[in-house]
C-alpha cells in the first residue's frame, strides 16, 4: 500500500493553519486588557497590595475582595462613600455592586492612603455592549 497523498496534504494544511492562527492569538491580549469585566469580578487582597490594582468593570458588576494574605486589611474609598468601608480578616470576602459609572479609588486603612501604599482603583463604565473587537468565528 502506498501512503494516501490526500491525507498527507490535509496534515500539511492543518500544520499551516496552526501556524497562521498563532499570530492572531498573540494579537488579542492588547485589546483584551482594556476590555471591561462584568458579572462577578474578583480582586485579591494580599499583604499590602490589591491585585489587580486597577480593574475596569461594567455598571452592575459585583466586585469581590478576598483577603488572601496573612494579616488584617481593609477596603475604603478614597473619598465620599460610593461603598461602605470594610475591614477584612484573613480569608474574609467583601462584595460591592458598582452601579454608577465612575472611577473609584480605594485603599487599605492599615497599609495605604488615598492614592498611595496599598491602593487600588475600580473603574466603572456604562454597561452598553461595545464589543466591536470580537474576532471572526
Ligand atoms: Cu492592608
């Protein structure tokens, strides 16, 4: 039996396809980084940091801070009261639903201050569907 030439050709095409797909995948993170998150959005509270530091969500999203560190932390808005301040013991969670678009800086009262130290930002954008960057199926 001789090897099936059509099979060979298909295999070659599959390899070529994989090679072509690679640059497309590499190109996506640049745009995806700025895309707002929605639904349930986790933020890690570590020992003297928030991760990610800056989060962009759509209005109506729930942001949940979880203290994954070994010491006590807190979450308090830089100014005003867009949400109630909260002290977070180890392993505790705190969820806030952000309804109004805006930029909300917050900090840990033990290890930060407005705009510095253990500090983070939640940016809330209107929930209108602006997914124009969706790639072809
Ligand atoms: Cu802290």
